[in-house]
C-alpha cells in the first residue's frame, strides 16, 4: 500500500495521514492487495506515471473518493449528491467551503476514474443498477445514470439526504430521481431548461440559460429547507471566483496537449483531467489542485521544449464526439498504440458565448453566470452542434473524426448520422461512427474496435499519406 | 365496429384538405401528447393535424437513414412518413409544431429542421410547473407560436376567435370523455378499438364535424351487441399508440380480455381536461395545458401522481390487470414500468410489460404471453 500511495504522489506526511483512511475505504469496497497490484499495472500501462503531475492527479482522485466514502464517519450531518449537473460543482464549492456539516458530493466522475480507470472494477456498479430499474439489453439505458443508482444502491456512497440531477440532455436521470425517491427514500430534485432553440436563433441561448438559472436558484432554496443551511449569493460569487483558476489551469494543460506536435501526453489522460477538475472542492483546497495542474503543465512544456512526444510527429489528429471513456482507458490506449492522436472532444467546445460572457443576461445573478452550459456543444440543437464540430475540425486541423456515440443518451446518439453526413460533405475527412456506452467498460471489444480503427486509419492514409505507428 | 363509415370519413377529410390547401388555407401539423393546443392553430384559420401514424415497421425503418434505432419507433415513424411522402396527412403540411416533451420528439424536430423537410416550430414545454415562471415560459412560447401562425395564415388570432376555438375543443374533449366513461359499464357498448379509432380520427377531423358525430353517437343506442360479460377488464398503458398500431388491442381481445381504459401519452387525445376560466385566453391555454391536468411521464415528479391516477382508474373502471405497452428504447416508460409493476403487485393487480418496435407483434410468443396473462387474470392457469 505504501508503494501504491507513493506511486500516486503522496509524500511521506500525506501517506501517514491518508493510509488509515484509504485502507478503511478499500476494506469497505472490497479492494484487495491483488486489486492494488492490478491498479499499479493499469496505472503504468495507461497513464504517464513518470510525470509528477499525473501521479498527484491520480492521488487526488483517490483522495476525493476516500473523502466521499468517509463523509458520515467524519462528521457530515447532511449529504447532498449531484449527478449529471453541470455548474453544480460551484454550488458544491459554496456549500463545502461555508458549512461545517453539510457536504455536497458530485461523485460519478471520481468513482468511474478510480474504480473503473484505475482498478478496472466498475462493472458490478452497473450490474447493480441493471438489477433494479435500469435493466440491460436493447433499451440501452445510460451508464452514467446506472453509475448513480448503482453507487447508491450498493452503499458505496454515504447515506444521501438530497440528490439533484438535471434534465438538460436527459430523461433517464430525472425519471430515476423519482424512482429513487420511492425506493430509497431520498429527496430528489431536478433542474431543467427547455431544448426548443431554432437554428435561426444560434448562438443565442438566453431562454435556456435563464430557465436553468431560475431552476438552480430554486434548488438552492430547497436545500436551505432540506439541510438548514442557507446559501447566499455572496457564497456563490466567492465559489465562482475560487474555482476560476481550476478552469484556467486545466485549459493551459489541454492547450499544450492540443496544440503541440508531437503530442506530449496520451489521450488516456483526458478523462482523468476532467474528473479532477470537476470535484466540488472547498475553496481552501483549490490552490493545491491548481498546483497539480501547473506541475503537469510545466512537465509537458519541458517535453515540448525538448521535442519529446508520446507519438511520432505528424500523427493523425483525431476529434472524438462525446468525451473519452469515463471508466475504461483501454479504447484510448488502443487508439494511441495505433499511432492516432485524439486531440479533443467536441464536448470541450461551445458557441463561444459562454467564455466571452456574451451569453450572460443578468451579470448581477451568480446563477445566471453559472448556467452558461447551453452554449456548450452538448447543449446545442443538432444544427448548432454541427456548426461547432465543423469549426473545430477546421481550426484544429483534424484529420479524422471518431463518433463513439453514447447510446444511452438519446440526445447525443441521435445526432450521429446527420453529423457524419455534414463532416463528409463539408470537410471530406473520414469519420468512424459506432455505438458505445461512455461509462460501461463492457463496451470495449478489442478485436472489433481494432478492426474498425484499422479501416479508419486506412481511410486517413488514403486521404493524407502514411500514418506512423508507435 | 361501431362506426363503419370511419374509413370513408378519413377519405373525405383528405379531399377537403386538398381543396382547402388549393384555396390557400394552411395546414399545420403537430406531434401528439397533449401539449400543443389545437385551439391556437384552429383560431388562426389553419387546419390542425395531429401527426399520429404509427405501428408500421416500414416508416420506422425508413427513418434509420437519418437517426439510429435508439430513437423510439413512433418518433422514427414520424420522420419516416415525411421521407416516404406517401401519406397525404404528412405531405400537406405548411408548418409542424414539435413539443419538446421527450428526447425522441426533440430529435424529430431537429432532423426535420436540419433536412429542411418542413418548416418547424419547436414548442418548449417546461418539464415542471411548480412555479409561475414555468407557466410563464410556456405562455411565452405559445405567444411566439401565435405570431408564427398569424404570419403563416395572414389572419389575426383575436381573443374572440381563440375563445371560440377553446369552446370547440372543450366540446370535443367532453364528448370523448363521455364515451370513455361509458366503458365503466360491465358490458361496455363501445370496444377499445372503436374508441381508439374515434380518438385518432378526432386528431385529423374537423373538430366541429367530429363533435357533431360524437354527439350523435353519444345520444344514440349502439347498433352493435355489447361486449360479452365475464371477460377480464384490462387497462392499456404506455407511451404511444399510433394510428394503425392496433395489433396489441386485437391480440389481447383475441386472448380473451377487453381493454376498457387507456392511459396512453401520445395517441389518445387528453379528453380529461377542459380549458376553464375566463380572461386572457392564451393564459388560460397555458395554465390548462401545462398545469391543470394529469402530468405526463416526462413531467418531473409525475410518477407518483401517475401511479395514484392509474390506481383511481383501476378502481373506477373495475380493471383486473394492466397491459403495459411500451415502445423499444423509450427510457421513461421502461424505468417507470419497474415502479408500476411493484406498486400494482403489492395490490394484487397483475401487470404485463410488452415491448414493440413495430415488428411482428402478432407472432406466436407474444400471443402466448398475452394468453398466459389473461389466464392469470381469470384466476390462474387451469393446470397451475
């Protein structure tokens, strides 16, 4: 265990503090010595453990999982849980920074990265949800919602008082809310906007942002009644400001990965980076998070300066549609070994109105400032998403697109054929589209995927010349 | 068959549609579910058509060139009908109103817009109605729709015209409700298939003529013998029942039970609510359509209310079992089925979940399942 924690960037002092806590959590989750050995092997295979920034990032994720599991043991009186709720990490930071005993958790990404990506032990969580109302088979329910239900049903998460989700892109999670309320007795709430934008309105999303902000404010009021803790606007502003450096630091890392040739870091890390940035940290913990990003950035810059890459210079540049796999890095690893460089996901982009501030309709309302997600690619209508994807392909010099559409998300999956046609007609670059679940490791079928990728690579070779392999 | 002339009425409706269009009248289609007020379209002078065809594998498959098969077959059928260009109800449209009631419908609107097949108005329906701002949002979207319709038709939708249209549709809903309630009788005079077909026809028909026909029907003695007594009485529940998607009703009837009440989201006109009150008619529409009715499955917090409503209907219509007819990849109803089955089981009410993708419903295994279900409703298999 000492060796494992050292690998994850914990120094001697931290190891002394964290060892008993992490041991307790491993005991509760049934993680054995053999699992730890598996995790070490997976970390070395899929992640760049030579980099201190990567080691510490994985350590932070493990610590976040530990903190979550032990919340009740360590004094939390009320636990608020969020899933599929962009922007709610700010609310989480506001609560966690100001309340002594109300804790806000946003655990899905941490648990998929740790239990899945690190330990390769995620399937039982999904199977638990399938045993209940998110059955497997042709209905193809979303693995993200299964993660939510499975973690709660298995008792991996501490007892939850309030759970919140959003219906921005989803019907499954809001419906699971109601069933969880009935079956588990958890107070469950949903925040929504409405997906009724016409293409002629693009990039305006003000109807959606305003509705979403009102819903989020209403949820804050509900939390006051449920937990007795009042969240005021000053706390929200402070949380927004506190979290800003996380986004900026992550952007620096992402930019150096995206813009450097040869690529300085494998795409297997993209999911972990996003999970690391998303946790609802206390404001006081954020400088340490930013420091990890900055360490990684400096290490990557050093590689760039020396011309060192993890792929040959000129490796084909790939845009993926939907994020990288949350619970299983094998696919990104397979792509990497085939010499292909995933430089970004369309989920990283937007119409630009969120970043420029043009989408904010009420600068005096922190909830309006937070609720800018409808400008992001996933929050667009089909036409809006196509506009952004085509623009990103042109700007980043993309050689090919992989649309591994998350089948449980009807909102995303249904766009596939139209996007494929638009990319083919407008850009003439290859696009490989196939169905998978972004949270389910069982989606990975190596022989099937390798065959598809070989064909895809061949199409790019035809279009562009020889592709180098690792 | 209680109204043998329904087919000829459909043909007549198609003729009048063609004539009306030739004369410059606009035709406005909309997707079902009870969140697009026909009243607004009718008051603009346009002809409202609820797009309700479903049940055929061919049209659902046709859409697979544009959307993957995780979109439900009813939603795909709407795209497929516009692609096939064979169904006059789908080729006569000047505008389609798409309510954002589920991800599948949202995608139908996006695809229609992307392909430029037909002009689309996306009608945002808030998923909740706890607060005034949600009703106000919906009212705002209705107001935008009103402007769009006025621009399309060149007619002004005055309060008087809208009030008149509300009266027309209130009458239609009341008459359908009267017919439906008549099925509380142990020997109902109208079969489920007839009721569903009447309901579907009301979505295509001129509402005044349909009202007259229903009034005549309600006041007349049925010309057909009542259904046989002592057969199990079944509720048909599910997300959608398209025009033509009748195999499930025929199969359960052949298996020996009768559907006496439906709790269907898309495909049965929501005849249980009326647009009440006085004053601003647009505000009355918004309140009535969003707030003042039984919530559909997509509405947040609807599940418990739906369960209570279904339990009330079971009691009111003396239902012995629930036939849950869901469409493939409909995540909302698939999730709900777990809870409904649990709640009904606790009350000793059997529920059978049947899933359709519009392929071969009327084949052996399904018949066997339905026969077994009816046997259970009758007190269990003989050899049990």
